[in-house]
C-alpha cells in the first residue's frame, strides 16, 4: 500500500485478555519498528525487525509482549494477559534501512489499546 | 545512554507569531536528528532531518531547524505560525549502528487566533 497500515485502530479489552495488533509496512521497506506512546509520554521503542536478521527486542517491557514478522512484511505485536498499564497507542513504522543511518521512519496512524 | 529532552511540554502562540521549539540531546557521537509532527488523529510525519553538512536545514511547511553541536541542540523554528500548525512535535535522535530512533516526550503546540 501507499503507507503503513495498522489494525485495529481502536481496541478495548478486559484485563487479562490477550490482544494482537497488526502492521502492514510500506512495500519494499526492509525495516519495521514498533513503538508505544503513552499519554503525555514520548515514543518508547519496543522492537525492531530488519530483513532476515534476528529482531532487536531490547525495548519490550516484559515477557508478556512479543512480536513476529512473517515473510519480511506484515508484523503482529501480541500482548498476553493485558494489564491496565498496557493502555497506550501502539505505533508501527517502516523504513528502507537503519533509522540510525539515513533511513527515515514512516509511521502508521497507530492502534489505540484500552485495557479496562 | 542517549536521551532527548524537549523542555517545553506545551506552548501557545498567536497565529502569525514566530515559533521556536527546543530540543537537546545527550551523547558523545555525532547524531542524526529529526523533527516529526503528529496532528490529531494522524500518524507522525517527518518535518525535517539533519545528517551532515549545513547545520541549518529546511523542512516542509515552512519549518527549519539548526544543529548546534556546542549546545547539543536542534531547535525547530518557524517565522510565522498558521492555525494548521497546531499539533504535537517530537524531536528524535539516531546514531550510526543504532537501530532505533530515540524520541523526546513531545511539545504540544496550540495556536491562538
């Protein structure tokens, strides 16, 4: 597609339930990132995928969080046994290469997660 | 560890007035610097970026930013603000070999008529 697509745009769930958030990056982009934006906070890095390399999971806040990227394209972020502090907007971004290099990040509109 | 500080959480300016949003970073190496804007209900959009060369960079929508190594700053400026500039602005820093950008906490801009 023309841009980064995320679904669902809004998700309300009960504490303890599992949720899956989906990201479809820009075609041809090799790098994919997940960030979390909590109310009044900046963007918190969660995880990074680059091609076939092992993902950089250094930002995942707990083992309840996991992500996968299938076929080098679509990614799914899974949160197990959701807690109220998981409520946030989850942003996906893609780029042509390393964002720390010359790669510009292109962001989706985010998935807003509310845990009751 | 690297960090990005945006000291102003919320700024209000009048339409037509000039604007400067502050950004400071901490790290020893030469950074790559970015400003993103997030309008209500929309994703983040890149305004401008600095990689090397001229320390004054021009971006979209009439924005510019200046990299000052001695002050570890990358402040965003606009000479005349429009009502449509009301949004949240994020400064971000990246480094060679570092995979992810580090973002500041953002500055929310309100524009008064």
